[in-house]
């Protein structure tokens, strides 16, 4: 392993330059205008795997964007690690809030990243974290130190719901046979407080449309006489929470698994500063469901949030109209054992039921995913814990994340495999936001830590 770490140290400049090149390609899967760039990114990832030493590298076409596959089977008797990541990224909007163009990466220091951070869309989610695995694999291959078989499955549709990944996995059970799935698409508590994500929330995402009159109306002639869809939608959305920020949809909490007092006490051991949290977000106070702490609200409790709302005239100046239609996009983060299909149905039934006379409501479900919890007594988790302890000098804390990675539950259902979530990003890295970034320290710490996971996973399986 000393040779592997020495190789990483010697090649840091190249590893960083190659990531910057990857970040320059605008692989936005949500916008068809970037289709060519998404395909270009897939080709770049495939070439990087080949250069690193992977075999059977293939750009696997799907009904949408391709999945890049590669492998290195050194001995069928050794355990196999299936590495998952994604090369697509979120849209850069609102672009005017970026301090540098989103696809022109720069490195600059921040209070949290004094050694520098890479500012670019996809830097942390997930190009930077995915590319750590490619470079760690290269370091092991070039030094004849790969202790396990490895397979790579890098998709291009994670940011739009992994709409074709399930089909690919279902049709490739034999090809994807492995002993564990390794993913770096999460974060850790701090650069000096390593942690491993052991739980993810599920997701139900819907779009709602409220229609009133059959056309936009003059607000002087018709104001106060007909239902205003924007006013109505605002009231309907406001009614989805009560005074304790408890979600009011009937049946919403029926299957929520409540943690024991002991489990909550263990969670509370993770460091958290309300003052630092508020300062980082430039807010005066926190808000959320009564009876739960901020870390609990963001991980073990379900939520409902409006992600976008629009309707009527939003251009320059004034236009006095009552809009015919109003819209909103709403996401619900779910916890075990909430089922996204069931929750979506509950939302639809409730939202339709509270629409007043004079309006019509349409709810369009988008993508969703099931919540997931990973065990901390598995070989995979133990290997990850040992790897972090080796490179950070301290044992990582198991934590539950507020985010969603729906494919984790799908992997377990289709492949019968648990996923180990070895994330190296930070909550402050502004993923999905303007000025997304990823610490240079974090990028290289991931590359240094991953080979130890391979080492310990092999040793624990042989024990």
C-alpha cells in the first residue's frame, strides 16, 4: 500500500488537471440542449477507465443516456466490488449567482477549505467523487496492488431519476454480480470529523397545476369575483403544514419508523453547532418540525417542500392580470418505511380534496425513490470504517443523510447487495446550488482512502 500512496502523491497535479477537464464538459441531463455534452462526458469517463487499466470497457446505450461499464477481474476466488457513480450534473441555474462560470472550474481558498476548493458544477456531485474511484483504481493497478475484483457502473441520468438504470441492472444480473456496492455520492460531517452515511431518505416528487378561468383576466374587471389560481395555490400549499410544521396529509406518518430514545441519543453525539449552521446559511434561526433537533429534522424525519412556484406575469413592469393557471413543484423526503408510491397517492388525494370550488387541480407525479438503511455490522461497513480510520486517524461516525439516492434500494432489490456510502463531500459544498465546490483536500483524501477499503474488504472476507 505504500507504493500506491506514493503513486498518488507523485501524480496529484495530473489527477487534479484531469478532473478539471471532466468538469469543463456541461453534462446536464435535465436539459436536452446539452445532449451532445452528456454523451461526450460518457466517452471521456470510458476513456479514463481504459487509461486506468480497466477491461471490457463499454458505453452501454439505454433509452436515455448511456451507462459506462468497465471491470478488472484478477481472480474469481477474490471478492468483487461494484463501484457506482454518475457523470451527469444538475443545471447551473441561476447562473447569475455563480462567482465563476459553472463549467469553467477554478480553485480558490475558503474558510472551510484553506488548501483550496474546486468551484464548478459537478465538482462534488458527483464527478469529483466518482473520479476519485477511477484514480484510486489506477493507483492500485499501476502498482500491481489491486486486492479485489472491481466493476464500474457509471450512469448519466442520476439527476433526472435514474430512469433507465433499473432496466440495465435488471437485464445484467450476471454481469453485475458482486459482493458489495461502493458509492461516493454523499458527504461527511467535517474534514476533521469523518463519517459514513448509513441511511438515506426516500423521495416523492410531484408537479401541481391549479386552473381557474379559461384565460388570463383583467384584475380590475374580475378581481374579487373569481378564484385566483395563484392565491388559491398559495393557500393550498400553506395548509400542508400546521403550526408545528407537521405535515397535514392524512396518513402521511402512518408508516414512519420512530427511532428509540437511545438511538436519538447516539445521533446527538455527532458534533453540531446551531450558531455555525445559521452563520453558514446567513439566517437568524432554524425552523422545522416541533420536537426534533435540526440534525434529526434533516435525516430521520420526513419533509414536504416547495421546490418551485410560478404563474401569471413575471416580466418587467406591471401587467394587471388574474392568471388562468398556477404551478408548483413539490418534493417529499421520506423515511423508513414510507413507500413513495403510496405517499404520492396520499398527496394526490389530499391535494385534490382541498381544491375550492371554481378551480381544477392536476397533479403530475415525477420520479421518486425508496428510503434505505445500511447495517453498521457488515463486512463492507467495517472495511470502510477501517479505511477512514487509517487515513483520517480517527474512527468515522455513522450518520443518516437527509438526501436521497433511490438506486440504493433498487440495488438491494435487484442484486441482493448492500451499499457502502463512502462520501467525502461536505454539507457546505453547495451541491445543486450556485458555486458548488469540492475541497482539494477532500478529493485527494478520497483517492487515498479508497484503496484501503479494497485492502480491508479483502482481508475481512478472507478472515
